[in-house]
C-alpha cells in the first residue's frame, strides 16, 4: 500500500511528458509550414511589388548566380596565363574584391608585366632575324655582282693577253725574217728584258746567227740571262694573290 502513491505519481509524470511531446511536435510542424509558406512568398505581398522592383530583384539574383558561375569557371580553367587582362578588366568593371583578393590581383599584375616583357623580347628577336635575313640577301647580291664583274674582267684580260701574244709573235717573226746582222744591231741596243723575251721566242736556228753578230757585251749579258730560268718562274717573282677581308657589320639589337 505504501508503494501505491509512488506508482500513481510515476504514471502521472509519464502522461505529462507524452502530452508535452505531442504539443511540441505540433508547434514544430506548424512553424515549419509557416516557414515554407514564407519562403514561397505571400502572393498578396508579391502582387504589391511593382514591375520595376520585380525586375531589380530578378536582376540581382541573376547577377549573383552569374558571379558564382564565373568564379567556378575561372577556378576550373586556371586563368593565370592568357586571361589575366580579362580578369583584371572584369574586376575593375565590377568594382568589387569578391572575384579575386588583392594578393591574387597583385600576382596577376606581376605575371602580366612579365608576359609583356617576354612579348617585347620576342618582337625584338623577330626584328633582328628579319634584319639578318635582309643583310644576308644584300651580301648574296653583292657576291653575285662581284662574280659577274670577275668574269667580265677575265674575258677582257684574256682578250688583251691574246692580242699581246699575237703582237709579240708577229714581232718575233719579224726579227726571224730579218738578216742576222741587222737583227743583231737592233737587239744589242734594246733593254735586256725585252732582248731576253725576244730571244727566248726565236727558234734556235734563227737565234744562233743573230747572237754571233751581236755586240760582245750585249751577247754576254743575253747569254747569262738565257742560261737562267725565265724571270716570271723564279720564287722571288712569284706572289700570291692578296687576301681579301670583308668586314660586314651586322645590325645589333639590345634584347634586354
């Protein structure tokens, strides 16, 4: 009997707790419904908005959605390279720091400056390459003209040498047809180099009687010269053609 009041008290407490739980759940459901209705918007309040206000609200929502989409695209595309100008222009246009932080903007500006320097260096390299190509073409043109001039000079020299050879051959034949005494008198007074050249071109049969009738002093000098090799074949007379040095100054560009 003493436990009976305690049992009754426990039963009453359990009933009270269940009742309180039911009431709390109902309030929660009602509150959720009200919140959902508030989220959907009161048609009456929406009708009270003007078309201009509705357009502004819609534009603001679209703007926020667009910003989030662009931020996501930028993160995926890693726009540190070619999109630096676009990003900086977009940030200035928006007038906000939500798109990139100041540190990121400084980094992008530094990368842009570095890229501009590389572009300028590339332009200078391309310009120097064009100048070198133009200089090479000028050198090729000059070489071609020099070769053509050399060919003309060789032709002229060949003609002159041929004419000189013909004249000298005719002179030698003249001395060979002369009487030995007359030829000896003329040769004795000529320059030793000319005398030697004519004597070397005459046949031995024609030269012998002329040499026998020449002045003894002239005959002695001519004999000594004829015993030696021709002057044009001696080492002291043989000269190499001079070296031609072509100094071509190419245009220089500073790449720094």
